[in-house]
C-alpha cells in the first residue's frame, strides 16, 4: 500500500523576518535592499530541492489587527513596526512565490499560525501528514503523530519526542507552559516571575493551568503561590493568546497545493532586476550563442583565405593565446577571432602549425593598426602589451570589460562568464566542463589542444555578442564619451606604466629585513619579560591566555573560540597595560616585514630588475585605480619604517623620481562644476 502524500506548509511571515535579520546588508548594485528576498528565496529553493514536495503552500500574516488584539489591546505592542527596507521587499517576495506557482494564503483577522494550524489539522483528519516549515516555537503546539515542524535554521524535523525533550511536556500541553511563561516577543504577559522551566514543572505535575489553580493551596513555595494568585486572569488570558485557532472557516482541498512548474516569465525579470545570478543559473535555461562555424587555420593557404575574409569586415573580436602569464616574456601561440555573420577562427601558431609567427603578425599588423576597423576584446590591456612587443600599435580597440564596468560600476564580478549570463542569458562552461563536451568540427581537423582552441574561439564569439549588446547601451546612457575619451586612452597609459615598472634596490630591503628582525627579537624579549612567560605572540589562543588569565586584563567580547584579541580590543587594553601595547607594535612590524620588506624583492622581474604591478580600472566602484601584485598603493608612508621602505624605490642613474598629488581634487572639481 502506497504512503499518503505529504503536505508542506511554509510560515511565510516568520521566515521573511528571519531572512531579513540574518542577511542585514544585502542589496543590488542600485542600492535596492534584497536581503529578505534573497534569504527567503534561498529557503524556498532549499525546500523544493531537498524535499521535492508534491504539495506545498505558503501562508502570510494578513495586514491589520487580529482577534488577539481585541482580546488584549497590548498584544504585540512592544514590537517595532516593520522596517521600511523590509516593506519594500514584500511585493517581490510575493511575486517570486507566484512565479514558483505555489499557493499562497492569508486571512484577514487571523495570523499565519492560525491559518497553518487550521489547514494542518484538516489535512491530518484526512490522514495526510503535514510538515510545517518554521522556526516559531508557538507552532510546536500543533505537533502530533501526523504534524511535524521543520526548522530551517537547524535543518531538523521536530516531532512529538523532540518537543517533549525540549519543553518537558507533550505538544498539546505547550499552550499551558507558554500561558504561564508568557512571550516577551509578542508582549504576552504570562505570570511575571515564572519562566519556561518553572512553568514546565508545574504543568508536568498538574497537567493544566486550570488544575494548578484548583490545587493552588497545595503549593509549598509561598512566593510562587503569590505570583499565581495575583495574576490568575493574566495566566488564562495568556493561554488564550498563545493558543492557535485551528477552527477557521476554511475549506480544505489538497489539490490546490499541488506544486507546478515555475513560471519563468515571472521569475526571470525579477531575478535579473535583483541580480540573483545564482537563481537565474539554476532556474532559467541558458541560451546558446548564434550558430557559429569554427575554423582552424594552420597552413599558409588557409591563412591567406582567412585574410581575404578578414579584410572585408569592419569589426571583429579577438583573443590572443600565450604560453605564459608573464607578459614580458610570453610568446603568442594563437589568435581566436569572431566575425559578424557567424564565422569564428583560430589561428594556430604553436609547434603543430605550419604558420610562421613573424609572417602572420606582419600580415595582421595593418588590420590591427587600422582605427577604422573595430577590434573588440575583453581586458584588452595585456593584448596591447603583447602586440606592442611585436611593434604592432593596436588601434580601434574597444574593451567589453570596461564597457560593462561603466554600465554598472558597483558589480563585484565582471568575469566573462558572468557578463555572458547577465547580458546574453548564455551560460558559458568553465574550461574543465567544456573539455568534456563533444569536439566541434574545425574543418575536419584535429590538434593536440583542440578543446582549448575551441574554448578560446567560443570566448571570442561571446565577446563579439557582448560588444553588440554593451556598446549601444553605453551610447544610450551617454557614457560613450567617457568610454572613448578617458577610459580607453587610459588603457594604453596603464599598459606602458606596467611595462616600465618600478626600480627596486633589493639591497636596501635586505638590510631592512635584518634590521627589523633584530627589532622584533627585542620586542619579543620585552613582551616575555612583562608577561612573565614565553609564548607564541602570533597565536590568538596563547595571547588570550596571557592577557585574560595570567595578566587578568578585562576581556571585551567573546568570539566562537574565546575572548577577542582583535586590533580594537588590544588598543583599549594598551591604555591600561604595556603588554598589549607592545603586541600591537610587534604585529605592525611583523606585517611590514612579511607583506612588503620580504615579499617585494621576490617580485623583481629577472629580465628587467623592476617590479611590475597590475593596474585595474574596474575594481573600485568610485572609479579609482587599484594596484595588485604587488599593491603599490599600500606601501607605508608614515613612521620610521615607512620612510625606510620607500627609500628602496629608486630611479635609474641620471633620472629622478618625482612625486605629485592634487590638493583636494574632488572638492575642486565640485567647486568648478557648481560655480561656487
């Protein structure tokens, strides 16, 4: 005999609030709050994925007062109103529920708990097991042999046994316990001075509030007896307030809760607006690029035919394949190009090819240098450097990465895969996944690295399609002048700066490292002497033991592993004891040594004797440049050691280093624009 179907009921309002407070600072790039929407949707998707429910409903609290407010005017009066940024999110949550085609209910004058209780009991009476998804303890009173609670916070299902273990009473007696103990969250008074433990002991003995009052004179605890006497009406009122009404005028038909396929026409625009790429990828079927013919070019004859095709186009996208990430020594091993009209090519320039690199570059030079032919790329700065090493001056180039950044500077991720999904609804595979797919027919050819060549060619196809989407949007939003007159010219300036690098005197840093090592040893001795014990200063656990146990300093706050030894805490403790002050100094000097003094010499390029950082135009939302590998913007400037580190940055013989900075440039620009 087959088991009966299960009904799942989600406590919508409770889960929305929990999501809101669990993910406090989430928003999309336009600043619209999304924390509650994302948290609630994540919970809903997890329920769908983990339980595969055949029948599912979501119940929300209705607006306005309920029958409990009529019973007790101060019911929930201490609760603050719904936060404004949560109110904004509710319509989106309900629209998402609609998009998942899940039956949603609310009933005026009643809370979600009452609607859930009524439906669950009606289902139970028909032999249908019900699982309620909520972390609200009030709903535990509904638990019986057919009704259980799933708490999404703990991922645990609570049945009769679990409720009895937690409260010491059966679920049907929980209203008696809560009636005595009250609930500060909902401003249910209960009997002041009686908590859940005392209430549970009383109910274990007397079974109900009514029986307690029948046997009140038997209580030996006079204080407890007085509390109960003085608050008898309040106890019965509180029991009434916590009791879920399971007799609402609702008809029950299991089939209205049947789960259907999601309505993607509703979900897709919402997920896009809110920038929920995770859910887009999970629920929205990926689109494929326009049908492309991929061609492998590996002989002089094929290359000549390709040049004829390329000479007839006014725009193409390209990717340069290289054999090393080090642009100062990398060799070009191929070009992937995509042309309007559905053709894509890979020019093979490795040992398997019959093509000569110098001949290919000489033939491509006039095309890459022609400003009238648009060349679309992704992160085009490395391509500019590679080509310039072969005396090709790239012109007519447009970078889709920079274009996407200008359209939305607040995005955290501008990966090509991410942009393809956002702008083209196309889900690119990463190389590991792509390598498992069936090879394309590159004119019937095979090569040892065929999958890699296909992958780069597909990237070129995606770049071309992104260009066709992104650049019209730049023009529409009047960002094209910023793109062409500032951002793109800056690419070449930054490329030259990266190529030039910065000369480093490694000997200065080597001497500094030795000097700093001595200083750290002296600090260690001082710390050990004052602490009265030798310990690992870099170990938070051992430092915690010294500060708060041995020295008996006042702890600030506790973390998962014990009392905090954060910078903030040590700064406060430094005012009352020398050890934390010395630990702060030790940490600061150790960081200088490990982050700059010992690391920078390792980054000196063997061919140039210089450090070559990477500048990025697309990392900060404010438009400021960022520097990485190494971050030259973070080189210390203040203090004795900051000055010494900067002395290691030197000029070539016969040259000087000149430092220049605008004075309050932002304020001056504002004053110019405002005329003040």
